C-alpha cells in the first residue's frame, strides 16, 4: 500500500534546464494536486486536477505545466527552471467530492542554481 | 479573500505538558477543518479532522475544537511526547473552488523537550 509516490526525491538543476516531477497514487483517487513549500510560506497550490485529462491552475501556476494522462499519475513540468523555483514540491491526492482530507507524498527537494 | 491564520508559528513545551495551536479562517461557509503533522523530511500527514456539525473531536491524546461563530478552531495535544515534535498545519475548506479545495495555515513548529 504505497499511497502517493513522488520521484525523484532530490534534484539539482541549472537555471534554464527543464525537468518533470512524477507523482503516482494507488488509491484510485479522482483528485490530485501539486504544492510547493517554502520557509514561512506554508503550502501553496500550483496546479490541480479533478480527473484524467483535466488540469487547472492554482495559486502559483506561473513557470509550471502539468499533465494528467492517466488517472493514477500527475506530472509537474518546469520548462525553464529559475532560482525562484527552488523549493520542496509535494503531490497530494483525495477522493472525489468535497471535504475530504488529502494524502501527501514524501516530497521532492529541488534546487535551481 | 480566503485566508487561514495560524498561531503560534513556534511552540516549545516540556514533555508531559499540553500544547495548543489555534487557527482562524475567513470564509464563514467553510465546513471541513483538517490538521496535518509534518515530520522532518516527510510529507504532511492527516492526523485529525472536524466537520462543522461537530464542536469537538478527540482521538487519544489529540483533540480539535471548532467555534463556527468566531471562525476559529484549535488543536490540543495532551501529555506531549518527544515524538510529537513536528510542524503542524491547519486547513479549512472554503465554499468556492468547485473542487476539494483546502486553504492551509502557515504552520506551527512544535518542539517537545524531554
């Protein structure tokens, strides 16, 4: 029972490089989310998805793209990394509907130099 | 706009003491309030939640209280232990959004000293 799995766990990028963060869940959850966590800023929503083939912008979407080609996977892409994107990224999932708690992955620590 | 304020930002207690973390929310239509615990190097984990039709919920040493009139809710940890040391986040579900939206507080770093 893996829950939400994120890969990679750590990554260092040079400014301008691109990369994709992978998130997979095995709970058959309909909704998935990408957050970033910065010191003193709490958790900020980047993008979310309410089902396979659908995505929507969250609070801080600029510089990121996402795709949800399969229900169990939610990919977060950085096309041209910037130092401001240095952060810890968390993926989460939840059941369809309102007022359900999220299950979070263990995070990806990304450093852009 | 939608906002959740969390206090204090840091909390230091002696083992065995109680700890209380408080949150206020802005959207009076919110009706779901989860609490998450984040240990070092890990993702947040749901530890307890409460819905607006309930004023208090308890699970062993942790409890959550909700005051909808004042728009605030609190996490209470009794008989604290060193393993309770972590960052705790509160959250509230606003009515807007059209999905299972949660607004998170900024977090409270709890340190329990032996």
